[in-house]
């Protein structure tokens, strides 16, 4: 993208290292990059495209560090279940997903993220039913069409029920196939350039659905190819019990023995960690994707995010799959993260700015992109969200960050990704939301009819 765009007259929270904030300022964008962020009016740029932002509040684009897009097909089920009960009910449904269902679910999930201020998202896709096409490629195409920066994780499961795992055997793959397909996905899609819109991560699903051999071989593949690693860890007490009975070790110890702690790794949930686990995360630079709404919905527990941050570990926010978070809006996770942290540690445990930092720079650190995204600074990529702050809901709240985080979760007003306006005045520019909803309804109905 070429040309200059100026966002003029907005309040700004940069989320930079100095915590700079401006009551009224401007952001100048050239092509895909930010060239200036400052208070007051901008210098004259006669050929620039100007977006007047009075009453709007600019933040870095939010970064979603954990998701399962295919789960948009199975929302509202297993509403009072624990994680293992929930998985046992839903695995057989997911085994029936086909290409059209995957496309509809991915587009719905990505649309929900964009209109909630998310400019970069991961997706942990690990269900590849026999006989389907390139499900990872389908969601990659959807992300490109809708305009989100995308970090899909090629997931995998090879520990089915016949071998003592949790998932049905119809959705597990053999080790050689997993490694071949994962390497092919990296070679086909991964782009490590500065302004990349697409990077691949290697992501066996979990200790209760992937063998130790798969975990070790996947880590070796990721490090040989120079890509990041992701999996679930320590989400529930059931998982801890499973690991102790099968491996003789708690989840974090087990992953550590397989080479799965390091600054090229971020792990989802990380609720049931010991003091020594937290210290190891900090010492190794291992990241955590905190999914507060999903954790609350499943009654899994409250992650030790304050302790992890204090230890120096990167911590980002995630919406998790829409089957355990029926909304899928990342902006809602700011408030949920704040509330859960305070339930665990008291009213001073986490500030509104801490929550916003998790959703921006914390996520950028988890994805290894802290030099590119996560804050509004010259030289960084132009991923910017503008939130409408001139209604009665925010009247009288001088602190814009507090209004955004403490207040009722809201949609984004404008969203720019790589300098391109993809949401304008609350409406998507890259897709028809009504058509996305119609397609999702059709495919969710098809799936429900296929399930015996």
C-alpha cells in the first residue's frame, strides 16, 4: 500500500515503553508503517488522506493469541461441562467438519475479531477429519480476504482413545503425516518479512491428545524451520491428573522434558502452575495466552497472569474457541482479564493499562513480533484501532483507558491493518457481515443434521 494517511484529532494511548498518552494528537502513516505519533495537530501533508478523529481514542490493534475458528460451528453446547466433558461431547461433531463448514466458521470468527478491534490473530487448528481438503489453507484464504494479520498454528493429534488419549480415533493423524503436512504448510505459507500478514506456527494439541514422540519431533521441526511453537498447557486439574497418571509428571514438567519451554514458545491457558513453573516461564521467556472468558465459562480456574508478568514471562490475551466463548470478541477479554486478576489478587492486582498492554504488547511478545506490532511508534506497522468515546456511556470519564477496559465492551469504530482501513464507522469494508452470518447458519445446520 502506498500514500500517506493521517489520523487527526484523536486521544492516543501508544503502549510504548514510556507509556506515552496524548489527550489529543495525530498519527501519520506512510504505506504500511507509522512515521509519526505526537500530540497536537500534524504538519501539513498536502497529498495525504486525512481521517478526522474527534471523539475517538486510538490504541494499537489488539492481538489475539489463542483461538479455534472451526468451533464457531458448535456454539451453545455442553454449557455446564468441565473441559474433558465438553471435549468428549464435541469431538464427534468436529469429526464431521468439511471444507465448506471450515470456510464459514473461519470467516465468522475473523469478522468478530476485526469488529472488536483485533488486527492480528492466531488460530490453533488441530482437527483434520479423514477425507477433508486443505482446512488450514481454507482459513488462511479467509483471513487474507477479510484483511487480518494471521498466525495460524498447524495443530495435530496422534493420541486417540484406543491408545489412552481423549479424542476419537477418527480425528487423529499418524506421526509421519503430521510432520509432512506441517512442514508443507510452513514451506507454502510462512512469511518472515517485517510486514508479514501470514506466519505459521507448529502446534500439537495438548498432552492428552499428542504423544511424546509427536511433541519432540514437532519441536525439532519448528526449530529447524525457524518458526514458533504453541500448545495447550495446565488448563484444568483433570489435565494435571492425566499427566501424573500417564507420564509421572505435572504438565509443565512434562513439557519441559520434551523441549517445550523457551522464548520461541507460547502456551494456552497456563492456569494450574506452581511457583517453580512460573519462575521457569520467566527465566526461559515462555509465553502464555490468557483466555479469561473461556476459563470462566468452563470453570477451569484463574490463571496466574500477574505472577507470570512479574516473573518476566510474555502474557497475551486470547478469545479461545467460540464453543467455549460464544461471543469471540477480543475487546471483551480486556475487562474479563481485569476482573479475574482482581478476584484472585485484590483490586490493585491488575490495572486497566496492564490489561490493555496484555492485549497489545503482551500479545506481540508471545508471537515474537514486539519490534513490529503491539504499540503505536514510528517504524512499526500501522495496525491501529479507533474507539468511539463521545457517547453518554463515557461521559465524565477523563481516563480513556479506564473507559475502554472498565466500561461495557464495545465494538471498534475504525480498524486499520497494515495501513489499510478494514473496518470503517463500525462496518467491515472487506466482507458482507450479513452474508457471513447466513453462510455460518447454513453450515452449522448442516453439521447438526450430520451428527447422529
